[in-house]
C-alpha cells in the first residue's frame, strides 16, 4: 500500500494505510518545521481491539492524529449473505463483542420489520430483551471504566471492574449457556425462556451491584490523580458531536439528552421509568460520570423488568412468536445430564406428526422467507446508536445487511479530541470514546 499526498487548501493531505511506514516518514520529512511522526500501534490502547494511530508531534503536543483501522476485519456483513436469517444472529453477535445483545436486537428488529411481525412479538420476550440489554449495558460500561483506569496507571479499577463484570457474565451463562456472543435474541423473540432460578440470581445481583458501583465511585470520582488526567481533556462540544455524528455517552456528556430508548422507544422502553444522565463538561471526566450514572439507571430498569417477568401476568407466556413458519421452538427441555434435549422432549417433537417434523427440518435447514424490501432498526447500545439496515430479495437469506456501528462513527472524533493536546492525553481521549474494534472492522 502506498502513502499519497496532495496539495490542498490547508496544506498536504496524507492517506495512511497498512505496510506504509517508510512512505509516511518520507512524505513528511520534507517539511520545513521540525516535527516527529510516531506510530502508536497497531495495539490495544483502551480500544478493545487493534487500532493504529499515526501521530505528528511538535514537542509533546499532538499537531495531527490519523486513525488506521482494518486490522480486525472479519467480513461478517458479507458472510451473512450466505446464511439463513436466523443464522445471521450468530454472526452479528460477534461484531461488538462487548455488547452482543444489542447487535442481535438491532438485527432481529430489522428482520421483524420486513416480516411485518413487530407488533406480534410476545410481551414476555420483549421484557426479557430489555432485561438482557440492560445487563449487557452494565457489563460493557464496567469493561470501559476498568480498562480506562488501567490505561491511566490505576490497576485497582481494572480488578474491581472485571470482578463486577464477571457477575453479569455468570448470569448470561446461566440464562443462555454462553458468557459472550450468545445469539440469544432471535427473529420473533428469544431462543429460550429464563431457566428456573434465574429470577432469584438476578435479584441477588441487584442487591450486590449498587454497593459495588458506589465503591468504584469512591475510588475515582474525587481521586485527584484521576481527575487531573480526565478533567478538561479531549474536549468535544455539542457542535462537534453533531457534525461528526457522535452518539452515546460522548454526546450526552456534551449536554444533549439524546437516547433512543426515550426518543425512539423500542421493546416497550416507553413503559419503564428511568432518567437519561447528562453532563455539560464535554471532556473525558464527563463521559466517565455519564457511564457510571447509566449503570445506576440500568439497575432501575432491570428491577422493573424482573418484576414484570416474574409477575402473574407474564408467567408461563411464550417467548417466541407463535408462527410455526418463523419461530423455532423456544421451550427446550434439558436432559438429566444437563446437556442436549431430554428424551421426553424429543419424543414429543417427533411423535406429534411427521408433517410437523418435516416442516421443522426445512425451517432449520433452509430457513424462512422474508418479503422483498429494506428496513432500518436502531437501538441505544453502550456506545451510542447501533442500527441495522437489512435488505431482502424475498429469499431465505439476506441480500445485504449493513450496520451503523457507533464505534466506527465515534472514531472520527479522535483527531478532534487529540489534536492540540498532549501526547500523554491521547490514550485518555481514545478510551473515553470506548471504541470496540470488532464493531469497527466488521
């Protein structure tokens, strides 16, 4: 790959890509003023993935910051064109791997729009989706704050954050069978109902977690070493956020209470009581405070969802659309060894009718057909608006699926937040955006 530069109104413009370090240095070496070009990466600077930054320095000051992505490319969107609509869930869950439930929900909502079944999703399934999303929001924010603390030289927040995150991952494993990349949300509902004991386990989590969040606040909120590294660092105001399309905690830390759960509610979010935390500092510290407050609000939503899912009104209700041409069986029964389906359940499926068995076989192997058209569905992920643009040609596989991933969009803010600042603040600036490169390089 080559490094090309052209004369532009503001000076030379450099295009940076892979395997081009000698050319980058050669291109800038002819400049009159003395400056240093350094390669930060490809590495893991609080990005939960591999990112490369090419920084031009004047002493300790960053005069130019360029981002280079693509080191984690997976081809997920293209691969989905060769899988059924349901199998697509197992791909999208691996994009932003710190918030898999949100990837799945956005995709499934897009498929449900094309099928015209949005209003037919069982209420119990919607409540479980909300429950799982808010648990996932907490686990994602905990990882963001934990790695952020470690990048600034504080190891205790990393230990605390990962300890608390384990509590959520244990719940995910108990409910879905997997800690990450669960493919739990499916077109038409969720794959299985909450297992026996899940309500009690989540209830225990709700008792423990508020105190753990307070401990994290005690450690960081007023910590002078932490506030000096975060206050008035990586400034990005509301005008900058709007110009760059930045959403999520970064936008809310600039003072705008934009949250899709309130502005464009989905999955019944309009029926839950919660606030949208904002700050007006426009800096790294404000983004930290927003994430901490969002975890506290998520606990409120989880508590409400738990009351609903364990209440008499929704108890025993289905968690998958009652349309045999779309919904896979969601009431699976485990065998006595805890693995696989129980013999009774298999006998029930196979003994009902041969036609039903053949129909289910075709549904699993070929998939269901989705009417031709296109739809866009978006949810509020821990990093901002994640949207799925789903296109169907009337077949059993997607014609095209493209995601509007917030990490990809928010990365545009790196030059705006880093240029003019100190090189020591670059990591804090990137970490405050909380990008996950699996979502960027899908």
